[in-house]
C-alpha cells in the first residue's frame, strides 16, 4: 500500500462527502434527529398515568390513600369524582386511564380487621399500559400497607417481630431509577452508528460506477486496498465523531450514568465503526447503483440492529432459534458492551466475549471487503 | 520499455462476451511517437480493444503487450505506463480543476518536487488559467476534455489510449485537442485514439480500420486510399456525362467510373488507359473534355469501400 495514493484517495473522498448534501445530511443531521427521536420518543416507562379518584368516605384514612397515589410520580390525579357513572364518563372522554374507588366504610373496616379493600378500575383498551399501570397500583398499595400495618400493630400493642417476618425489599441494581431510557439510550448509539456508517459507505463505490468515474480510476495503478482504506478513512472519522456526539448527548443531556472507561468505549466503538463501514463498502462493491445499495444497507443494518441486537427486545426472552440468530448480529456485541460500560462500569475482564465477537467480525468483514473489489469492468 | 520494443503489440487479440465476439483476432503494432487512429462503426470493437490494452478487460484469447508488459498477466505494470481517457467523461464533476489534478497526481505518485510544475502545465495546456477553482462540472465540453487529457498525462506516460476523446466537442475545440495530441507524439508518446469523425482520421500517422471486431486495413491515409481504389482517382470535367460514362465503362485500364456531381470520377489502374491519354480517348468519341485532374477520395469513401469489400469477401468465404 502506497501512502501517497492512499492519501489522495482519502482527500478526494472527503471533498466529495463535503460537497454532497445528501451524505452531509446523513452524517450530521441523522445522529441529531435519531438521538432526539429515540431518546425522547422511545420509552418503555409510563409516567403520570391519569387517575380518577372516587373517595366515598373522605376520611383521614382514605385521604392518606389518595395522597400516596398523588405522591408517586407514576400517577397524576386528573379528577376527583362523585359517582360511579362519573368514572365511566371520565374514561370515555379519555380523562383517565385508571380509577380508584375508596368505599364509604373504608376506615371502619380497616380499624376493625386491619385490612380494607380499595377498588381499582382500568381502561384496558391499551393492554400494555394497563398491565404496567396495574403493577404501579400494586406498588403504591404495597407502600400503603407497609405503613398502615406498622401503625395497626403499634395501636394494637403488638411488638413487631423480627423472626418470621418476610420483608420484601426490591433492590434494583445498575439502573437504580428503573428508567428504561438508561437501558435504551446506549443502544441508540449503536443504531445511529450502524445507520450512518453503512449508509455513507454504501454509496462510495456505486457512486463511481454510476457517474462513470470508476473506469478512469481502475485504469490507474491504484490498488484495491488503497481504494478501500482511502475511501474508508473519512467515513471512519465521521463515524467516530458521530459516536462521540451521541455518547456525549447520552451522558450529559439524557444523564445516563457513565461508569466505565472511556478507553474501552473508544476502542470498541472504533471496532464497531469498522464493522459497519466494511458492510456498507461490501454492499457498495456488489451493487452498482446508489439507490439499491443504500436500501440494502438499510436492510442489513437498521433491521438487525433495532430488532435483534437486544437494544429494545431482550435477547434472553427470544425463542431459541432467534436467539441463535442474534449471534451473527454484530450490533448485539456492541449493545452489550455499551450497556455494560455505561451502567455497570465493566472492564475488559468482564467484556472479553463481546469484544472478541466484535474483533472477529471486524476482521472477517474487512477481509471480505478487501477481496471484493476487483479492478475489472 | 526497451528502445526497440513497440509501444503496443497485439497478436490475435480476442474478446468474447456471452454470445458474441466483440474483438476477433486483432493484430496491432504501434511505435513510439506514432499517432494511430482507430476507426470503425459503432460496435466495431474499438472500446473493447482499448479496454483490453489498458488491462480493464481480460482478453479471451491472444495476447497483447503494452510498454513491454503483458496486459493479461501484468495489468498493474501496464497501468503505470499508460494514460487513458474513457469514452464517457470521467473526471470528478464535484471537484475543482485543481482538486482533480491533485487527486490524479497523487494516484499517479507524481513526485512532490514536480507537482506544481506539472499541474501548471496541465492547466495551461487545457487553457484553464484563472479557472483553477471552478467545479469541473461547470466547464464546457472542450475544456473538460483537455483537462481529462491533462490528468491522464500527469505522470508522463509513454503510451496514451484515448477513446473517442473529442466526441460531443465543438469543432474548434477538437482542432485544439489534436494539436495537443501531436505535441505529445512529437515528444515520443505513442497514441492510440479512436474517433468517429472522419476528418480526424487525416490527422493520424496511421489508421487502423476495424469492423465487426476484425482489423480491415491498417496503413497511412494515402496507403489506404490507394488500396481501397486499386488505382488513382481522377476528376474529369466533360460533356455529355452519360456518353463518357458509357465509353469509359468498357475501356481497358479503367477500374471504375462514376458520376460525381456534374463531373466524372474515374479510377485508373496499371497497364491500360493513362491519365494523359484520357482527353484523346474521349475526344475520339465526340465528347468535349474541359479538364482532367487528380483527385483525393474522402477517407469516408475509402472506409466505406474497404469495409464493404471486406464484408463481401467474408460473406463469400
């Protein structure tokens, strides 16, 4: 490989990206757009579920129940209602997704038996939201129970026993605030990098065929390796810049906790960048028109990265054959690494399997890409 | 390239695509400093031949060496020694004049010390002084072609392959382009240039005429004229034309006679009627003769004649 030819290739390619509005948009606007869309739009959490309250008793005890719901950020009390029919109409008008009904004898029953029913009603047209909201209601009720139990015990002169009392205290690790955003956003970086990297490089060879410049290029002494590496240099740099931007937005804007080493993050990001660039380049060599190449690139990067990388859908919950399939999805290794570095602060010792996966992938793809381009018409 | 090697030597060069033979056992020899015109109808195999000689297509049969290197086995060595202009304009339109030159200079590994001087030379050759920073796609045809030539010779190749370099370029710009070609040839560069403009064939030292993938004839323009007619052409101004045509048609030594406008074109071979005897011959038959002048047939006529006789003999055999 000759350095002068390599640099000439990189120089030309950089100028072309710089002057091509479409490539520039993919390189600069796409990450911004995707980060905003996926960062804000995709969230598996439901917050501030609108809740109606029908408090038939309106006692101190019943108000403390309502207060517990008000205090939780999962619910917002949208209305207090005075009748059963009011709940129905509120739900019909979309004013609430759930309602709680506190019976008129709530505090009396509670005082007598130590427990009292509270009714929860859900609008189950959106099953997913309902399931999650039901969980939240149980969470709030559990909280109320814990405090009232203690109060009831105290008022009845029962010593809280330490033996035999099972205290469920859920402990959440790594993502203490239990926000799905912290889980998703590191993966978004992989999606963006895969999209941008492969999109840009998928055009690089096909553009030369389409415009007729390829015939001139292959009549010169430039070698296939010089063509490949010369062309990939600017895209590699763009990929790293985009990744740095997205990672910074993840850490500083969305405040995803970052606990790992920047060094490992850089190395693995560079490896992943190489893989997606190599894939885009391979496609570009095979498909000699820009439109086709860019569509195939979309298919081979976006699809597996969004569906099979574990970025939104957990891999261990997939059926066995699909799980096996994810082994050849390069982004799953990077998503795993990203999450581990961000949330767990894992080092190389913990991450050697996915890192090795990426290294192997990068090596194979670059080897294939290097052999794919032939200087023939 | 050793001094006595021809710049280009092709022997039995053949290219078959699935179903048809684009180039059929072509022999070609081009010496240093020679401008060879590659002439033939569309689809005759000109571009395919040039692409094989540049190492872009692998020959199906036969062999060719360029600058002493085999095009099939040492294509990279061939590429170091050639400049090539493809039929379709193929510089980067989204790069400026200077950027294109810088790119090709880098690709051809022009030494740093020579870079600026060669770039200036190419720019002045293309007549693009003052437009170095214009995007190439904004240039008119003639400038584009001259710039493409400038890029193709940045590394001073001893051999140039130009595939229809002047197609679509206005006549004056074509003239300028041919001046450049002759300057390069005077410096010892061997040039194979294909064209479909017949008048451009005149500017070549030798012409290779090809049809149906086969070499029909090769020689200097005057050799080809001679060969195609089998004799010398004369233009005869006489009245009445019809009687003269009839009389000459059966005369010994007359290869061909035909009406050409208001005059007669007569081809005279060896050992029969000579040009000096022509006025007497016609006067004896009551034909008034104004003048008898030697004429040059247009190369177009020559090519049409050569191609059609070759096709006839091929069809007969």
